[in-house]
C-alpha cells in the first residue's frame, strides 16, 4: 500500500468514527431529553445492569444504542462479557422500566 492509499484509508476511518460519534451523541441527547440519566453513577446504573441492557439492545438491532452502552461499560473499564459470578437476568419489568420511563414518571408512580 502506498502512502497515498494509507492516507486515504486513515481519512476514511477517521471520517467514519467521527460520523458514528456524532450519531452516538445525538442518541444520548435524545435519551437525556426523555429524562434518562445516571449511567455514570454506579449507584444508579451498575455495570451488570448496563451489560444486561446491552444484550437486550443487541436484539433490538440499533448499533448506535449498542455503541453507547459499550461506551458506558468502557467508562467503568468493564468488559461486555459477564464474569462467571454475574447474574444478568433482570426481571422483564425492570428492563421495561429502565428503557421506557423517565425519573419524573417514576416519582409520580406512573
């Protein structure tokens, strides 16, 4: 590969990563607008919970959601795979609540 080709390949890589990062930021902003927050606080959102959400979102098919959850796990320096002692089985109601409700709705009991 010539230096010119390597430069083009690097530029294409950088462009793709930059575009994907913008999409991730947009998706995070939409989630914040819906009242979702707390991923960086292990008291509100543990790495195990994030892993469970990751697995749920893989089957939903949106790579941006999957990437954001991977970023959150990376923030904790946690792997995407569970440790043998981890129990990632969350009750369906907990997952539904985490994916759909806002903090205001939780306070109002909705």
